[in-house]
């Protein structure tokens, strides 16, 4: 096919290729999506916990300003005051930090899951090549990424400019307002602006993630040659598989040929097929095939039977039926019992053996 000759990626990626890419840290991921979720989480934290944080800090400031201005400046007192301030700040800021950290962790897990890729952390010296670096800078992908970043910057700046302009026009008498009202209005406006910016960034990030996922899938596609090479790596070289199967076949046949020595009779085609059958009423519910083969294997079975004095009986239809329908180790079908009993009686007659008695 032309697509195969041109090396075009027309085949869907295999599970092995996806696993290898994930182990290398090559997954579909958008950094903008994480930034948008973190910004929205921080804005939400300010909305829910901001007033309480401001009130706590204001209360501490008031108590500090109204306290006795003279106090001991020894080390224990200084340490105590510093620890009180650190504890207050930590208790106030900790909820905000936990919300931001939880949002960042959740969005990264949603994109990549639990991923540990030591290979991605290994230094790659080819990245130090100035020529390769220049090619990455002037590549189409780099230009597309630059264009996307500029578009996002313009969109975010436009939203911020529009909102700030609107707030400035809507507040005419800010100089006459109470300071607490001004601070409350500033806090509310900050939260609203945070939601506008994070919402805009989230929409752009979702589009970016969709593009990254599509690009990742396109990069993961395989050529027919790559697919064949991977199947060869997974299954082994065809010649090696053939040699392995041949060795296994010879080993199995060798074990089967050893069982010919215990057979009671060998049924032949006469030269193409040979089936060795054993019957012991004390241990077997029915006659059992202990070995069978065609052509060279059949000749070896006949040779072993002749060397050990095992009767060789020519029955063409019976040999073909047994060779085709019964495996080594299986009992002959019930519909063949009558024919086999006649053969076995004939064997006992010509060898002078006595039929074994069932237990």
C-alpha cells in the first residue's frame, strides 16, 4: 500500500506503545488547565475564608496597637510574641493553601493519574545540542504554541482591563465612603475579577487540553512497519518460533515413541499412518492411543514395534479414523470397540498371548 511505503502513521497505537509512552512521561496534559484550576481554587478560598482571615489579622493588629507599648525585650518574650504571630498567620493562611494544593493535585491526577516516571527525570544530553534547540525554537509547533500564549495573554488582559474600567466608572464617590466599605468593595471586586480571569483561562485551557489530547493521539499513531516490528518483538522472531515449535514437537514425539514399546498393537495405513494402541482392563476403561504419527514418525513407530515384537496390523479406514479423531492419551471411541476387539483377538491368536482379565 502507498501509505505503508511512505511511512504514514495509519495504525492505532497498541497497548504496549501507550504503556511505554506513559513510562517515559509522554501523556496528554495541559499546564494551562492546572493553572486555571489553581487560580479558581485560590479565588474560591478567598471568597469563603477571606473575610475571616481579614478579621483575624485586623483583630491582631488592633490588639497590638492598643497593647501596652512597653514590654520586656528579653529572648523568651520575643520568642513568645513571634510564635503567636506565626501561629496566627499559619491558621489564617492554611485553609487557603490547602484548597489551592487540593485543586492542583486533583487536576493533575485527573489528567495523568498516579504517574511515576524516573525516565522522564533523567537528563537528556541531546537537548544541549544548539542545532536541535534552534530547530525546536523555529518549528511549527513552537510558533503555534507562541501564538496560543499570545492569544491567552490578550484575552486575560482584555478581561482585566474591561473589569477594572467598569469598576472605576461605577464608583464615583469613593472618597466619601467609609474605609471599611472601601476595603469590603475592593475585596469583593478582587474575588469577582479572579472568577472572571479563572473562568476565561479555564475555557481556554479546556480547548488547549483537547488539542493536546488530539496531538498526543496523532503522535502515538504507528506505521504498518512499526506495528510489525512491535509484534515481532512481542512474539519473537518467526524463525525462532518455528525452531521452538519444532523442538517441542520432536520432544513430544520422542516421549510418544517411547510409549510404543508398551503398546499391544500398531494399526497402519500401511505406510503413511501408524497408531499404537494399548489396552489393560485392570487400569484402563477402554483401549487408549499411546502414540501416533504420519510418514517418518509412522515409520519409526513401525520400526520400534517390529523391534519389540508388537504386532502391526493394516487397517486403512480404522487408521485414518483414529489418526484424525483421537489424540494421544485419549481412548478410542465406543463405536470402534467391536473392530478393535476383533483385532485384539487376532493379535492374541497369532502371538499366543492370553487376554488379560479385568479386575
